C-alpha cells in the first residue's frame, strides 16, 4: 500500500512539473510576444508622431527615407490603405526608370507587395536575374515566387545557381569564400519557401543555420565588418521565421542567456527609433529593418506566411495612374498652346482673315512649340546642369571628391568608372551657411554628373550618384559622406561647412564599415 501511495505521489509530482514547465514556457512566449508588440508600437509612434498611422501613410510616407521598405512592412502588418504610396512608387518607377538590375527588382518587389498593377512596368526579368551577382538571383527568386513571370528563368534554375555558390562554411557572400551574415540570411530567406519540396534546399538551409549560429557574438548579436548592428540581427530573424523557426527561443541562437530580441533592443533609442551602432544616432535603415524583422516574427506567431510571401490582397482604387513617362506638365503646356492656337484661329475667322496661310502659320507655330516642349528636357534647379554658382560673401573654399572604389572592379557596367573616380578632388567656393549638400549639387551640375535625392528639407538623403544607386550591390550598400575623414551623424543638408574642409562621397557595400 505504501509503495502504491509513493508511486501515486511520484506520478503526481511529474505531472505537476510538466504542467509547471508548460505554464512557464507559455508565459515566456507571451512575454516575448508582448515585448515585440510594444517595440512595433513604439517604432510606429516614432514614425507618425501625433498622427494616426493611416494619416501618416497618406500624407508623409512617400517622403520618408526607405519608403518602399516601410510600404512592404506596413502591407505585411495589417489592412492599411496603401494606395497613396503605391501610386507614388509607380510614378517614381515610370519616371526614373532605374537601370541597375537589383534596383529594378527591389522596386518591383515593393510594387507587387502593395498591390500595384505591374502590367505596364517593363521589369525585363530575363535580363535582370543573374545580371548583378548573387543579390539579383535572390531578389529574382522572390519575384518569381510571388507570381512574376520570366520566360528564360525558372525557380529550379535560380535555386540551383544559388546552391552552387554556397561556400564550404555553409554561407553566401557578395565575394570571397567566407559566408557573410547578411547575404547568407537573405539568401536563406529566398530559398526557404522551397525547403519542403527539395531535400537539397533543406540541406543547404541547415548548413546556413549552423553558420549563422556560429557567427553570433557572446551577447547573441552580430557584427558586420567588425561592427555590431541591428540590421544583421534582423536579417537572421527574417530568415529563421521564413523557415518556421522561433528566432527568440531556439536554443541554437541563445548565447549566454541572451536572445536575438535582446540583441535588437540594445540599439533602441528613447524615441523607439533604432541606431546602426551602439550609442549612435537614429538610422532610418536600421529602424525599418528592425521593424520588418519584428513584423516577420509576429506573422510567424499568427500562422501567417513568411515576410517575403505576399498573399493576394484587394487593391484599393488608385488616386491617379501614370500611364506615360512624359511628365504631366508637358501635356498641360501643349494643351494650353493648342487652346491659344484655336483661339487665334477663331479670331482670324471673326476678322474674316480666312486665308489658308494664316491658319498654316498658326499650325506651324503650334507644331514647333509642341516639338520644343516634348523634345526638350526641362528639369528642376536641383537636376539640370549649369555653370558654376557665383557666390556672394565668400568665406573660403572646400574640396569635394566622389569615389566608388568598392564596386569599380565588381561589375562591367559601363557607367561605373574602372578606377573608381566619379569626380577627382575638386575645389569649390563656399558662402556662410553652405552645406555638404549645397556643394554636392554644384559639383554635379558643373561636371554633369547624375544625382538623385529623396526626403524633405532637413532630411535629404542621396539615393544615387553617377547612376550608382543605394542597394544596387546589396541591402547595406549606398552613398556616405565624410568631412575631414569623419562620418557625421547628421544629414548632408544639415552639415554647415567651413573654409578648408575636405568632403568625400564614397560608395559603401556595408553601411560604411568597409571604408577605412
């Protein structure tokens, strides 16, 4: 009898332990989910200020840095009306027509995500897939997975090409033979949807997982070019959730009791924006990448598709649709000219000056004016090329240099100079209050160098110089400026120059970490 009672209490104790462990696990999961929810809410509040989210989307999203990535993230967050940003991105794509393969692919991916009608967009997947290294395969696979059609490339072909360039350590990179955290994670994100259909894909992903676990620091974070950053952590989070792995509880990614969520939170600022480096300033790219990593986790918890799998959505009516690459103001000018010509002809008719020569003269003038309008390239003051600015109240001079050494040997594209020199060190006069941006505008105008920007005054961001754009060579690539060898933490249109300053605009593959 005593033995039976002892056995009963032992069984009861085991059951109690199991239930206690399960309750503790559920509590931990709820705690993590709450932390993620609070972080997402905080980031959104930092973006919108006192506005409602929908109001911010409709009025301000198009001018925000990394607007396309915020649009994808918001689309995967919930039922927002994204018609305003959709129309803006369609218009931008049709008017700028970016030439770089990866830029075109990412633009199209954003348009697909937010429900744009892409039938009129000439993406030319047959030419872009594989045209710009591994990232053009990664984004090409995302596009085909989400319904984009290519006549020359199949999913299996792209998958085979990605598997064939996996390194011995289990990773992928833009170059070399050692796996890089970001490129490995992004490649795994693209391959993840095919893991159940192909055993070789699952094997490759398993090798990638092992590498990502090994590359973690003791505090569960990641370094890119020796610098801890949240973007790398977020890319790993997106990769793990795409494979159905809980990134914040999987034992392979917990180091010394720290999780990937702990690693992300270290970069959170009081405003709930995120910095690229510990103790650094707010970074739009770090903020948006952290946000979409958190959104990817929430989607996994809710049983939804992976971050880069875009389920069908109802497309809200477009507020406008740009069907022509000809700017609207040219049509308006031509229309006004036609009305004036018609009025002139009517006046001749009333005055009984009805000779065909009068009407022919009006027609010739109208035709010449329309030809001038449509064949001339009118641009804003920031985009057209002109003579050097004649400055008043000159306070000195600065030098400016533009280089792209990081990609000069990585591609055979004609617009990328082989020696990496977009503009050699050149001297420019400055007046009181002139900024780095002011001098860049003058340099590009004077030397007929292409330049594109985004953002409103006070938050201007340089998207491309010399037709070399941000993200052309990976999600961390883009232009950075340096003054006297230092990378300022403020926007280029906020940095006031002084006599003797040396400015360099350099193209980076790793958010500046690859520039010494």
